[in-house]
């Protein structure tokens, strides 16, 4: 309809004012909720053609469109905005088209399709996943699914940061203080056991720093000379030298962590198509750095360290290899990027889902890749997102006060259970069905709350608010879906049928209009890499349905055609809610 309107408005302007108008000057937008209408034409850019006031220009165009275009049934002008209303027949035909469309809202593969790799999660193997990882995983996974819905080929990946000084800290602490403790002997998940010794290392390191400072060292000297950090550095050098004993310990402890990560990922409902490991990619990065020195792109200093001078690019000098030859994060990321394009030569875009505290890192990474001659560097994109805070304040990891991802999921499911039992919504459910419902509600609340916020914004995660059955929450939308499914079961409807009416009321019209916007919402969410677009659209749809449900009788409606129309609207609303929530990684229950 937008294309029909644009071409018709061009024709009308030519007829009314004798001038051609470019498509770019015709600005159509959705009519604001507080005004009557379906689509709005902004009249201001057309005043130089009409030579009339905004109001009179709107009146002229509105009258001409009503006479000229089928289904433009009426209009109103508010200042410089022409609000056009479509006929009931148009909206019923829209609903009929929606009902007949397979995979409604999703785009087919075509000329617009790209090959896209999305990196997310990418944890260190020295501690379990935490609240920040949850936002990262949910965002990366959802963006991947949204891009698929837009017809792109997507590969979901992570690089596991499985080497480096932080890993050696956990290894050394376990070696010194662990007494051969294992996940089996301790009853701890492997990632939590390793994280325990990362905290243990920090405790001893701080104690040694305090002793050295008391003995007269400066804080900086004490941090560099504490015996335990020296041992950790020596362990890293042994690891890079392929020391058999160190490598054996590293493989054992990383194995514990991977088992723990997999358990968390499975529960969170995220997955990956391919895993990369820093222990492999950093070697490719080191080769690139050495090549850069030979080509005069990087500089080797007298102490043996290698740097890239970015001052002419408005940045600073960036360390690429330490003086002892060990790699830094940038080294690994250079190697990982090259390996990914080697693995998938047809790759059109590489998206890194990483918090905004790394904005500078990725600016430098993409710049250095370009200096190394990789044309595809311009197709790398940092999906930068804001940090997550809790009402109690910012999280810290080294001190062991991090909000553990598993613990948070347990808390959400437990809260969902308490609230559901209190509301008495378990009638007719077995214990197994009830436990499944608690999990679906608790994790749905967590995921939806995380994703409804624009990724670029810092967010405050409030567990209690997220699981409320009212307001912009996952459980509210899940309950709406269950309500619709209940109506359909009672009416013995399994799928929407094509309506036979040409008359609808305002509530039916509003819902059909919202349903018709779903394909555009998916496109917008893909263009903006923003699950929040999907989330907030779904909330509006659920909210609109609840108004419709209260205002329009369905099961007791006596007119068979009206009843059929309302059941068709209900069935498609349920389908779209389920489809949209699936793009967010959220399940919707059939009953509550």
C-alpha cells in the first residue's frame, strides 16, 4: 500500500499543482496513536510545490486521494500532517493475506541476502558466566535469529579465551592450594570450581602486595614483584613453550570449565555453530604481527616488544607483542579475524557482540586489520552494548562478588514458581508440567527484560520487576499467548481461517494493523541489530489483544462471520507472538 500511495501522491501533486515531485520528498509514517488514521503524509516538504498553507495542502491532497485510490476511505488534517484512513475491506484483505502467508513476517533468501558471522559470549576459562555474559549471549543469539529471519545466512560463533595470564592465575592457585580438588569431589560445576581458585589467587596476591608495601615498596613495585604473580608469569611462559606438565594441567582445568559452560548455555537456550580457541588463533596473530614488522607496518622496540603507531589516525600506540614474546588480546583478535575469513571466504560481515567498554579496542582492531591489507576489515562491525547493573550496584569479578549466571537463573525460576503458586494458576497440571512452566516463565522473564532495552543503553536489571505479570514483561506476553490458546481450544480452532466480512470495529482494525507491521518490524530489528524492536512490538501487540479481548466477545458472539473473524485475528496474534518471542529465544506456554 505504501508504494501505491507514493506513486498516487506523485500523480495527485502533478494534477493539482502541475509539478513533478521526487519520491524522497514524499514522507509517509505511521499515524500517531492519539490521532485517527492509518498512515500519515507530512505536508511541509510539499509546500514549495503547492504554494499554500500546510492545512490547505493537506486538504487538497486528501480529497484527491479519496477520489483516486481504492481503500483510502477518509482523512483528517492536523496542522501539516495528513492522516489517511484505509477502508475496512482493505484491512480484512490484509488479514486474509497474513493468514495465507507461510512463515509470516520472515523474508526469503534473495538479492539482499548476506553471509554474516555473529560472535558472542567469548568467555575466559578462569571463571563461570555471570550477569554480563547473560546479556551478551541473549543479544548475540537473538540478533543471529533476527538476521536469519531477514533471509541472511548466519553462523554463530564464539572465541574461547582459554590462555593467558588470567588462566594461569587459576591454574597456579589450584596447584598451590587445591589439594587435588575436582568437580566430582567438591560437587561444584567445573567452571565454578576454577573460578573459586581465580578468587583464591587474588586473595593471596593482595596479601603479598600489602606485605611488600609495608616493607617499603611502592604499590606499583609490589604489584610487579609479588612472588605469586611472578610464578603466574613463569607459568604463562612455560605454557607458550609447550611445557608438558603445564599443558596437562591447562587441558584438565579447561575441560572442567567447558562442561560447566555447556550446562549454562543449554539452560539459557543459546548455541554456536563453530568454536574458536585463543590458544590456536593467537599463533596466527603472532605471524601477522611479525609480517607487519617485516612490511614496516609495525615497529619492534629495543626491548623486543612490537607496537603499532596509530597517532596519525588520531589514536595512540598499541602493543601487539610483549617484550618476552607473549601475545596480548589484540594479537589473538587479529588472528581470529583472519582465520574466520579464511574459513568462510564468502563472508560479507563479521559482527562482534562485546560490551561498550571495548569500543576503543575494536576501533583499533579494525584499523590495524586495514593496515595489514585486509579489505574485509571495513565489513567488521562492533555490536556495542551497555553494561548491566543491579539495584544493589555494579558487579565485580575478582573479589568473587559477581552475580553468577546459574544462580540468577535459579532465582528467576524460583520466583516464577512462588508467584504462580500464589496466583493459583496450576489447575490440572502435573508436577512435571508445573516445573516446566516455572522454568519457561522464569527464564522468559529474564530474557525478555534483558532484550527489551536498546542494546546501546546501559540497563538496570530488576529481577522482581521482570517477572511481574503486568506491564512490559515476558510473563505478561506469555500469559496473553496462553489466554489466546485457551480461547482457540474452547472454539476448537487449530489455525486461522480466511475471514468473510468487510466490516470491522476499531479494536479489530487496530490488531490487524499491528499484525500487518510484523514484516517491517523484523526488517527494522535486523537493520538496527536490535532485539528491543521485536520485544517492544510484541508487548504492544499483546497489550492491544487484551483490550480487544475485553471489548469484543469471541466465544459468545452470535454472528458466525464476526466470530470467525475474531478467531482468525486471535489465531494470528498467537502465531505472531510465538514467532516474535522465539526470535528473542523466549518460549511461550500453551496454558497457564
